C-alpha cells in the first residue's frame, strides 16, 4: 500500500520556522546569561579574596598599633591616639 505524500501549507511551514527561530534565539540568550553568570561568579570569588586579604591586613595593623601604642582609640581624621 503506497501512502499519498502530503505537503504542509506555507503558513504551517512558516509557523514551524518561526518556532525554531524563537527556540534558537532563546537558547542563545540562555547561553549568554550563563556566560555572564560565570563571569560574575568569578568576579565574586575575586572580591571575596580581596575582602579576606583586607580583613587580614586590618587585623595585623590593629595588632601592630596596639603593641606600639597600647589599647585606645584612634581618630582617623587627625591621627590622634587616645589611650583607654
């Protein structure tokens, strides 16, 4: 038994083509978003590392100043140290 070949209408072919194009665009956009997320995560890790380094340096400086001047308060604007 030979089946008769059927052909889609132009409108149906256009609908399929439109859906494929929309899907391709959505996938490409998703890929761009994933790449941006990757870059942001990388930057976030670098900033965390910088913040950890700053925290360590701050602690070291506080220890050094305490050894040199003792316990007290420093006015950052004037540099004046007031002992406790």
